[in-house]
């Protein structure tokens, strides 16, 4: 069942700095990982994904790093902007799985200070 | 623009009533959709996988009779919260796959008084 009284981990950064958000995933069989951004009162928005045959993937201002040995995923955001303030979730699953079922991590609140 | 639409975005109901939430894939067909529930300051918890033309697959601990899922067409899945109680108040989010990528709806916030 769900836990109650949780407080999201919070990362506070200054505008213009780089942000690094970390995630530990649980299933060693997972081979597909996605980072989502969720703004208050909205649904998750896709940021970037990575498959397990890669350890790094870059997008526009974002980079995802995957360390399968320790089951760790990170999201790096360059030159963080106020609009980046949101909750960030990692999700794991099986690429090409019949249902694309994803399991979400606990989330990190990114607070960008102007 | 949005490729998955949810309706209503917000709903308030009295305890004991039933509420239906719709999830539509716009301009694409989705044989599979997913329903998630999210409590404040918590992560998304997968409730069930909705399969067009067949029964939904529920995650462990999710009551099938409480959360009725109907995926009657390739563009529409509905989640009905039956006999809602205050503890059912939550943010319900659906997702659908298009070209290998999962798209999420904007969510529906249910408040049960």
C-alpha cells in the first residue's frame, strides 16, 4: 500500500547552475528508463529516456546517466531555469514489452531560486 | 499539443456516489492504456492496465469492483470509482502509447466529501 506522510526530497539550485537529480531503481531486469517532469496539478511530461545498452544519452540541456552495476540513474539539467521547477520522476520498465508497464520512483522536487 | 486527454480535470462528489473519468487518445489508436493514482507529494502508483476489448489487468491491492475500467474503443478508456469515499480522493492519471512512447493525460483530481 502507499506510504503516508512522505516528504519529497528537494533539490534547491540557483538559476543558471547545473542540477543533478538522482534515482535508484529496483528491478535489475529493467532495460528501459525514463525521466518525467511533473508540474503542480498536471500529468507527467516526458523529458528523456535511455535503454540499458547505453550509459549516457543527451538531449537539449538534459543528460541522463545510467549505471546498471549499482542500479542508479541520474538526470543532469544544464543552466537550470525557473521553468524547470517541478517534481522529477524516474521510471523503469521493459523496452518493447507488450504493455510498456512503467514503475515510477519516489520523485524529487527541484526548486530553482532566481 | 496534448495527445492524451482526460475529463473531467476536477470533480467533487459526495461520499457513496460513483464517478467516471474518461481518458482519450487524440488522433491515434491505443490498444493499451494505463491508469495511475497519485496522492499528494507521492509518486504515481500503477492501478491497472486497460486493454481494448478485454478485461483490465489490475495491480495487486487494487480492488476490481471498486475501480471499474472499460476500454470499449481504441481511443477511449474509462475509470469509474464506485461508491466513492474520502480516502479515494486522489489525482488519477492515464497514459497511452503512441509509436513506442508513453503519453500521459493531464490528470483528474477527485475530491470526495
